[in-house]
C-alpha cells in the first residue's frame, strides 16, 4: 500500500510540473496512464507468494494501459491498434527493457488512430 501511495504522489508531482513548466497545459489521461504503468513496472507494488513480481506487475500495467487506451479512443471516436503481437511486445518491454516515462507516453499515444 505504501508503494501505491508513493506512485500516486509521483504522478501528482508530475501533473504539477507539467502545469508549471508547460504554460498551464494539463498532463492528460493518456500521459497519466503511461506514468502509472511506468511506476508499476519500476517499483513492483504487487506480488503474490508463488509469482514472479515483475511478471505480475507487467501484466497489471499492460491490462491497465489497454483499458485506458480503449476508453480514451472511444471517447474521441477513434480506435486503438493493439494486437496480440503488440501486447506481447509491451509485456516483454515492461519486464526486460528500460523504458522511460516519455517513451511509454509516446507509445500510448501512437496506438490510437
């Protein structure tokens, strides 16, 4: 629970940073979702006794990202380009690659058309 609270605090700080340094612009729900995914993957707040922590957290982050993308796309009258192959690539990247916050934000935005 402590790690989750830390994650939410970090996202709130980023929201404030964005507002101050980008002339009042908002962070936006896609960017917030990407940040949440980044911190879940980075800090591994979820675990279970017989599971690999980074796999569980990568799956949770991926599931969350897909649902936010679908919601955001539907709200804008658009679609998402998210195949099983893309899901596998994201899962692998979340587990083994060192993705930056900005990279996840850019990837999330690029999946909506």
